[in-house]
């Protein structure tokens, strides 16, 4: 009976580790997206409000 409990605990830990891995990957992807957005915003800000190159009205 103790073997069954041990296998359940191991399975639960494996599942939590899988979820933790997914969360870390999602956080890394979000961080990369935010860094890219920050770079885009800073480059747009340095161009000035009247110096848009893409033709957007604003």
C-alpha cells in the first residue's frame, strides 16, 4: 500500500514540475514580447510625434 502512495506522490510532483516548466516558458515568452514592445515604443518615441514613417494618422 505504501508503494501506491509513493507512486501517487511522484506522479503529482511530476505534474507540478510540468506545470512549473510551462509557466516558466510562458513567462519567458511574455518577457521577450514585452522587451520587443519596449524597444518598439522607445524607437517610436525617439522619432518624435510628427515623424511617423509608416503613414499612420496617429
